[in-house]
C-alpha cells in the first residue's frame, strides 16, 4: 500500500520503518524545511523501550549518540543546593537529543521511504479506493492510507476529526527551550531555580548550554510561527527573576530557534476514521513527562504489526491497534509535569524539595516513573527487506522470525 505519514519526528519515521519492512511504500511529509537536529533531551526507560529499539536495529546507533542522564540540582538564588533529582529520573536508561533520535529513525526508514520536506497536507478526500490528498504546495496524490504523526497540534487530526480545542486540554503551564553558548564552562551540569509558578533551568554540555523554562499561565493567544512574539512572551514572564535567569534571557535574545508550547494533554476518543488514523502525540500526547518517544515507537510497531496481521485490511487493523494500545498510552499520560517543575506557591516548592530529599519518597517517584512502561507487546511477523525483494522476483523467503 501507498501510505502517507504526516510528520518526520519520532512516530512518523518509526512507522515508515515498520511499514517498509512489511512491504508497503511509505511517504513522509514534514512541514519543516529540513529535519531538525539537536533539541531537548528525551529518554527511554525499561526493557520495553530498549527492546523495540533493538528490534529496529537502531539501539547501537542511538547509544553512540547518547547524552547520558544528568542529575538535576535545584538551587536557591545564591546557587546553594536545595534538592537534587538523580540522573536516571530525567535520563532513564538511554537519553539523547530528540533531533538526533529523529535523524537515526529517518535513516532507518530511508531505504523504503519517500520524504517530502517543507510541505503539509491541505485537504483530504476519502474515496472508495483511497484518499485523495492535496498538499499546500499544490501537489496532488492518492494514497491507500493516511497517518497523522504530526504531534500535539496535528493537522491530520484537525482535518479528520475537527478543531484542536476538542481534543487538547491546556494544563496551566507553558515550556520554552533554547540553546546558547556555554559561557559557564561547566561540563554535564543541570541546575534549576524556582520562584512561585516559574522554573528557570540550564544544562551545560560541551560548548552548548540548553536553557529550559516553565511557567504557569492560562491559554495564551499567539502565532505559532512568530518566533519574536514567543520570545517576548518568555521575556515578559521571566522579567525580574533572580539566579542565572537574566543571563539565560540574554541567550534567548540571540537565538533563532526556540521551542515554545503549552503543557497539554491530547485525548482523542477514536483514533481512526475510514482510511485515516493517528499515532504518537497526535493521538494521545502529553507535551512533556508522558514517555512520548517510547510510546510513539511502540504504537508505530503495533500499527504496522496489526496491518500485517490483518493482511492489510485497515478497518480490522486500525480497530485492533486502538483496542490493544489505548489504555497503555493513556496510562503513560497521567499527571501534570508542570506542577512538579514550577509549583504555584512558595510552600509548594518547599514541600516538593522536602519530600524529594527523603530517600523513601524519591524511591517511590523513581518506581512510578519506571512502572508506566509495562506492556505485553505481541511479536508480530513482518516480511523482512530481503523477503520483500525476493518476493518481487518470485523467490519468497519468509524471514519473519528475524523481525520479531
Ligand atoms: C522539552 C521536552 C522534553 C521531552 N522529554 C521527553 C523525554 O525525556 N522522554 C520522552 O519519551 N518524551 C519526551 N518529550 C516528549 C516527546 O518529545 C514527544 O512525545 C515525542 O516527540 C512525540 O513524537 P511524535 O512523532 O508523535 O510528535 P512530534 O515529535 O511532536 O513530531 C511531530 C512532527 O510533525 C511535524 N508537523 C507538524 N505539523 C505538521 C504538518 N501540518 N505537516 C507535516 N508535518 C507536520 C512537526 O514538525 C514534527 O516534526 C519531551 C518533549 C519536550 C518538548
């Protein structure tokens, strides 16, 4: 089948990889002009996440790029230690930059995948035999299936199911991140500072320091494509904050690439309609703290696996994928990381620090972070690349065992 996937980040290329292994022809359309490298660190934890990376054959390539977790030290305004989260709290078992992960996944999918950068789906019409797609560039093509892997603000979801506010719940916080020169010279150091409702933090690694901020706010009106407007929001919100914040804001003024978004939860009652379905954050996302990368990889494997198990019948496959995995993904998206990062009142900050300075409480937090990855993942059979190739010249060799 010709399958159009919207989004070349984590879920999109992972799905393209598995669809390609099963003999389909994936096309990925990505709105950004090119793959974004670098970015914030994301992590994988537990045998389920690492197992899926191993099945994809990318674990070694990712290990070669891992950043390794770093303890997060919360400080007072003078740099004194208040509390420290251990390195595996944020770093899990494998931590790397999101852009590096996307790059490795795209490389894995590349042998089977057509990539279209700098474009986006403008409209879709389902017919009896496929989906007629018009792109913003004017390009028109027909696909057997369309998959939305375009994140919490998914265009495929909007075109298929309706406006974003029906599915995306604002959780009362915004986050912002940008890179700047590491003027502190520190190596692998993560420091954070709170004032009520605000977090400023920075992570030094080599020549680069990554700033990461969180703040409480109701839903804000702004243009998602207007970087300068978003910078102004952050500058206003952090004006007057102590610690290293003024230096981090100086770095913001210089940057041309800032990540800015609300902390929100995505909840779509049904993931599929006809020949269209959703995957990753587009289907069930929490901006941060929801194990989104590991979950996206599991969903990608499962969606391609269910399609293979259903002999390509998308109605059966989409229903099975949703039935089997919805509860698992919902469980991973509980909670609101904003409340941990930037408690709204001073006593909330002090209580968080006091609790996390207790070994028993820290152990409980760590256990909860790990437990969310439990799932009995089916061992689907995919045709391997070699069997797909040999099938086309009439000498089929079922190599499914190596894939599962
Ligand atoms: C600061 C931060 C830290 C995080 N830390 C972790 C972590 O430690 N562990 C973890 O597991 N997760 C973490 N996450 C969450 C994780 O990044 C997401 O859950 C994950 O990236 C979801 O992948 P996705 O492919 O579904 O969506 P996204 O990564 O959001 O990708 C969507 C893609 O679609 C593209 N796109 C958007 N609109 C269109 C369109 N109209 N047409 C075509 N393409 C489009 C986007 O450009 C993007 O490339 C973190 C997130 C943030 C912001």
